[in-house]
C-alpha cells in the first residue's frame, strides 16, 4: 500500500495495528479490547466519531474471528445460537438510533459501579466454571430481555458489554465458561456489525485504518480464542475480573465523573 494512501504516518499506523492485535486477543478471552484501541485511536488524533466508528470496524473483525474459532471447535452451534446474534443486533440498532435521547451522563456515572459488581460476581460466584449449571431463566426470556438490553447498551455506550453478556449467560442461563465466552463473542460480533452499519451510513469510518487494524485483531482473536478454549475458567475468570475492574477505574477517574471530582476537588 503506498504511504500516501495511509490515513496516518507509517509508524503510528503500524503501532495501531499492533495494539489491535493485542486487543483482539484480550477481547476474545474476556472482552475489554476497547480499553486499548479507543485510547490509542484518540492519541492518534482522530475525531471522537471517527474513533468510535473505526473501533467498531476493527472490533467486528476480532469478534467475528473469535466466533468462528469457537464454532469450528464445536462450542457454538450456529443453528441454535443465531437468535442470540439477532437479539443483540436488534438491541444495538435501537441503541444507536436513540443515542441522542439516552442520558449519557447517567450511564457514565453508573457504569463503574456496575462493573465492580460484575467483577465481584465472578470472584464470589460458585456458578462460574467449565460445566453448564442449572438455569434461572428460560432461553426465550433471556433472548427477549437480557441480550437485547446489553446490545442496546453496546449501541449507546459500549465499554464492558462483553462482561455484561458473560455475567448474564453464566448467572442466568447457567452456561459453562467456554460456552458463555463463545456466545458472548457471537453477541459482540452482531452488535458491533449493527453499530458499524449505523456509523458507516454517517460517513465516519476511516476504512483503510479500520480494515488494517481489523486484520490484526482477527489474528489476535484466533490466539485468544484458542487460549480460552484450552485453559477455560483458569484464564477467563481472572482476566474478566481484571478487565472489569480496570475499566471501572478508568471510567471513574475520567474528568467529570463524581468519583474523579471528589478525589481531585481540593488539589
């Protein structure tokens, strides 16, 4: 590719692709790849809408790649799992279309506390293991409520959606860790693609950069999916707890959040 077609200089362009590879690996295991890619895109000087749009593009490659890896290994039967994708995509589209009507401030204030709750659940819950357990809700009820609600959140805000899918599928449907991770990647892929379509219509996607990062994320996702399938709960549990807590701290310490303002008010 000639350098004059790159949206950035070659070195930062390559750096963003390297970040996407690591993020794709992390995202395939426990979610949270946006913790790496979104700040990197911001530091590269992209405007906010282009950051979100391009991140959706590169993230779609990683989540779709991870979904395919789980499906090939027999942890995801598409003929039974496609309603999860449809419910997540529908929720994401509604979220994206109602973006301006959702109180973003309230979501950003509450989110760190919700993520801490998710982390505590995974630390304390005996239900998180490699085998399936008794479900607390029927599959149709989960498809009508939990999955589209998380998809809606992903369309409106995004960070932590993978953790929310995982928590719901484990706690409510009783899925084992690998099965829950596989279905989480499917839901993530569907909501990412739905969000990407919305952003693409607005012309905010930087395609060359997003596609290059997406190919790197695809490679990383293949590595991460294989690690998750091989190590199961031993790897996924500590990583998803770490990702949830790091994201909670990052959001709580963002200027304008009450936690940040309370800590730094007198400095």
